[in-house]
């Protein structure tokens, strides 16, 4: 198939995907679905080895902190609002545990290309929500309980007239993904979107590429940036597409499919060294 409409590859997953598209082999003229799924599975599992280590290491560094605060901090870093650093995680845990100017100022020094404002606004929004939503003291150890905690977190985001800024598609979901990464066995058991995984950014772009290549029958739903409105419809649509991918092969879970699609859709040059 013609690959001119795809972006320039920045990592090996994207280069191999383009090679598969160019080779064709699909009855509809697109990429061979089975080989693409195998690529996503291998890429996702490889990236997840790193993600499991990062999540566990940061939680271990702050055993007395609220684990949800630590997960939220890691989510900000994985969303590329801040550099992934154990000191950033500690500052976030400090400011979310007890709002103070010192930890806030420290956290903002870890900003990336979007500057310090998204970090501050994300933390203000999270502090607001943590004050309104009762979550378990420890990270849930079952998928059902983790999904229940996520629904509690969603309630004021979806229905409240004063949704905090920067609590959009990524910041509303990422800390629950981190909670899964902190528990590799639990993450491996997830084959349906309970809890929901982050739907936007690289995930949206990766799903778009898979749809264009004929691997997915339906296109993903668009999502806004985290400082804009939260779109629950896109959350459900894109998680359903991830579930469709996951069902196409044995021996992988939804979190592997999510990470494989992330590697396909990311535009970060550093991604070539992530797995």
C-alpha cells in the first residue's frame, strides 16, 4: 500500500510498520493484520518492561506517600509534561499531600517543552479532585476495584460544572494505568477496558494509522488536549479499539496493546531508545 500519508518514522516500531505496509499482503491492499499485531505485541511488551520498573521504583522511593499521588506524578511524566525523575515524583507527592509553595516550585523546574504552567495547573486540578474524591488508601489489587476507583475519580470530571483545568483525557486516566504498571501480574490479566486506559495523543495517532492500513475497521475518536474538555465518548471508543486489537492475538493484554499503539503513534525522537 502507499505509505506517503504516514509520518516520518522516529523509532523501529514505526519503521517496521511502514515496511509491512509497503510489502502488503492483505486482501484489501493494506498491511497484513497478523504481522502488524505481532509487531505491536512485541513492541508493547518491550516498552512495558521499562514501564513496570519505573512505576515500581518510584513507588518504592516514597513508601509513606499516598500511592495515588505518586501514580499521578508518573502519569505527568509519561504524558511529557515533566521529566521523569524521582525528585519530581517526590515534589508532586509533597504538594498533593499538603499544598505548599516549596514543593510546587520544585515540581515546576522539571517542565518540558510546554513550560511550567501545565504542571502547576495539573497539580491544582489534581489537588482539587483528591479533596473531593475518596480513593482507597492502597492501590487496588483487582481490576474490578481499580475500575471502581476510576469511576469515582471520573464522577466530578464528567458531571461537575467546575471540572479542573488540565484534567482531560490523559490526566483523568493516566494514574490508573500507572497503578497497573506497579502490579505487573494484574496488568497482564487485563483484556478489557476495566479500568479505561488513556485514549489521546500518540494512542489516537497510532489507532489512526492502523485504521488507514486496514488493520482496524473503524477510526478512532478525536480527543482534546488536557487543558480542554474531557470527551468520555472518545475514551470508550478508543479503548474498544484497543480491546479489538488485543483480541486478535493470544498471549498479551490490553496494556501491551496500548503500549504497542503508543510506540506506533508517538512523535518523540527518544522513543527509539525506550525498548
